[in-house]
């Protein structure tokens, strides 16, 4: 009996193994069924889900299309970058040429101004009429002042702003050295604040200061005061005063027919400023003030 029972146990065991093998074979044939059966039996299968060939091809084709788009975008970016670099090179070359032309133009202008000064001086010394000689000498001095200002402003070498009080102090020293004599020493005093002005404002304002200082020296005695100060309406104010006779009542600088005042008015309009005139602090002398931004 024990032998018969043992034989039955082996048969049942083999049957179980065969059934399990068939079951696993069926699950291998259907991976989705494997996961479902395993979940129903209470444990998670480690057998991966096999992706069909059609799905893999579609995913690969999508990746290839995306890669092609990225490469096309990269080419466009490289072309745009190359075009931008070419434009920058052309711009740099244009700036270099403009700077070269500007230096050449400045050099020729200074030469022409110097020639004009020499011709006016020769005509002044050779004139037989005293009034004509005086006017020619005044014209020569005016051109000389323009040349000095032009040379000084261009000596800053392409800066964007100019320390204008320092410029006025240096200009005052040059002016004093040029017009002073033993009989009449000229003193130019600069007072007020230090401001940095953009070149577009400093250059016209420098020519305005030159004309105002020339007029102050012409009608004053020996002292010229230049003042830079804040202005509540415009921002800044430049004034030039002397110690000569006071201006007449009702004097209007805009109505003046003199060349110097017309030059001043032209530069004042260029910087969108305003010109006014009056007397000095003590009621003596003349004062001209340019208000600007």
C-alpha cells in the first residue's frame, strides 16, 4: 500500500509541474495576461511588457523628426550669428573710418584757422586806417580763440563727458596769457560747482563762454568772473560778468546786431538754452547768463 501511495504522489507532483509549465508558457505568450494574473494572485511580476515593433518604429521616427528640427534650428542660429558678426565688423570698420576722417578734418581746420589768423594779423598791421586795423585785430583774436577752444576740446580724445569747470579754468588761463599786458593784466576767476557735461553740450557751451569772455574783456577793466551753478528751472546756469560799466536799462541781447552776440544766440539755441543779461552782484558791470540742461 505504501508503494502505491508513493506512486500516486509522484504522479500528482509531475502533473502539477506540467500544469505550472503550461501555465507559464501561456503567460509568456501573453505578457499583459502575466501582469494581470500576477496582480490577481497578490504579487507583482518582474516580467517586462514587450513593446510591439510598430510602436518602436513610430517612436524612432518621432525622435528622428525632432532631431532634424533641432539641426535645422541650429543651422538658422549659426547663420544669424554669422550675419550679426559680419554687421558688427562692418560697423567697426565704418567707425574707424569716421574717426580717421574726423582727425584729418580737425587737423585741416586748425591749419585753416591758423592761416586765417596770420592773414588777418598781416592785414591789421598793414592797414592805414586805424579803425580798420582795430577791427582786423579783433577778428584775428576771435579766430585765435576759436582755434584754442577747438584744440582743447579735441584733446580729450573721444570721451563722452567733459569736466566743464576744469575746462573753463584751463581756458581762462589761456585767455589771460593771450590778452594780458603789463599795462592791463587780465584776471579770469572761475567759481561754482563742478559738472560733467556731455560733449554735445560742452562744445557749444565752450564757444559761448569764449564769446562772453571776449566781450567781458573788451568792455571791462581787468577782472572777469565765470560762475557755474544750479538752476531751478533748467538745471544749470553759466554766467560771465566783468567789472566794467553796467548794461543800460532795457538791454535786450536778442536785439543786438553785433557778430559776437549773434554767435552766442546761435549756440544757445543749439543747446535749447536761454540767455539773459543784467548787472553784477554789486550793481556794477555786466553779467550774461546762459541757462541750460
